[in-house]
C-alpha cells in the first residue's frame, strides 16, 4: 500500500469514525465511582472541579492504560467519565481530536503512520515522539512525554516450529517462504494485513514470497493460541508487550532489518483541555515513566491469562506503586 492509498484509507476511516462517534460509545459511558485520593501524585487535588473524559481502543493494554489515566485524574479531584474500549484505532483518536474525550494513551508509531500518513519510520524513539508531537500540534492534540513501553509488532512461533524451521529472525521467515512455501503460514489480525507498517511493508522489506492464502486473518486474541498449537499457523503476528507470549512460551523473532516502527505509549491530550488544566502533565509524567515493556506485559497477563478485570488491575498497580490511595 503506497502513501496515497494510506491517506485515502485513513481519510475514509476518519469520515466513518466522525459519523459514528455518537454510536461507538462516545455518547455514553460510566463515571468512575472509585473512592481514591492522592498518594505520591495529585496532592492538593489540582483537578478539583474538572470534568474529564478518558478513552482508549478496545484491546487489553489500551483499556488498562485508559483506566490508569482515569484513576489518576479521579485521585487528583476530577469527575471522570470512562469511555474506554472504543473499537478500532480511529474512533478513540477522533474523540480526543474533536474534544469528545480529553485524553488517552496512544502509540507514536501508530500516529506517525496511520494518522499522519508517513511511510518511513523514525529510528530513534525520542525522535519519533518529537516528530509526532510537532506534527500533531496543528490537529489540536498535545503529546506528553512517552513511556519506555514499546508495543511494537513482532512475528512469533512456538518453540517446536522455531526449531524445526530454524527461525530466529524475520530474514529466516523470508527464507522459509521461498524454500518451503507451504510451511510459511502466518496468522494475524485484519488490520495488520493492510497497514503500511504491517504485512505489505514487512513483506516488501524482507522479500517474503508468501503464497496467496497463507496469511490467515483471525481475531488478534485467537492468534496466540493458534500459534501455540502450531498446526494452522506456523507463525503469528503479536504485540511485543502481550502477556500471552511468555505464558505460552512463544519465541519472538528478531526484526533484524529494523522494519517495525517504535510504538512508545504516550499521553495524547486534547490541547484545549491541557491549556485549561496544565497540572495534567505533572500528574502523568511519573506514571508514564514507570510504564516499561516488562511492566505492561505483566499487567496484560493479569487480564488475558489470569482473567482479572482491567480496571482493578490498573487500580491495584497504581496503589502498589504508591501513586494513589484508597479512600
């Protein structure tokens, strides 16, 4: 998919998202009813009197991050409306841009490529964040400093298939697609199959000779279990901070040509909201700094592996870190 197609696809999706804002959960939502107070952050309740709305996309990590943001605002004195769990990338983004929501955690690579229409990644993580921050100012969006958490794409295999086909890197996958095309079956979500930072780009960069039909579209969550079984999928598309990777003992293949962009999570705030409540930046800074890839993987596993509620996982983490307190 070329740049023109990316921009056309994104433009179409933005129109659909704008038309659907009233039907995707952004006209409803649940107030955060938790009784929480400041711990190491929020002292003096700098957001007292504020009415803020937080949002997120629909997958586990995003919901947890959205709950973290909402609970921090609540502890700092705000009344918070929870409008997390919005389907797809575009809807939540448009909510922040339009002011229907005040903030969310977003990924730098997603903004750079999917929203802003670029096709070449910025190699340096901080440089990527700075480029996104600068470009998004005209959209009424302000990016606060990014977390170490880098939830980028990866291809994974179970240990048996990794050993059988001698898979350690994505270059090894390219070799397999040519040497034994029938064995190179990749399972992944439909979004990955069309994104420029997904299958089209990685296949071009590495020279995948993937047979027609050998990319099998399925729900992202199902990919992990199918790859673990190793029959229908010799390989799968994974998010590197997903807690099911260690739980299922999947092998992450090295991106040896450094194709995938940096997807560092950072607070993406409506600029008008941030101007009105500048204390938000100081509230979120120490929390964002603590969000590493390993920490995210542990939090995600509590939901996807252990079956815990994302809201309770977020609240427990904030309390254990001393950021907020009960009561």
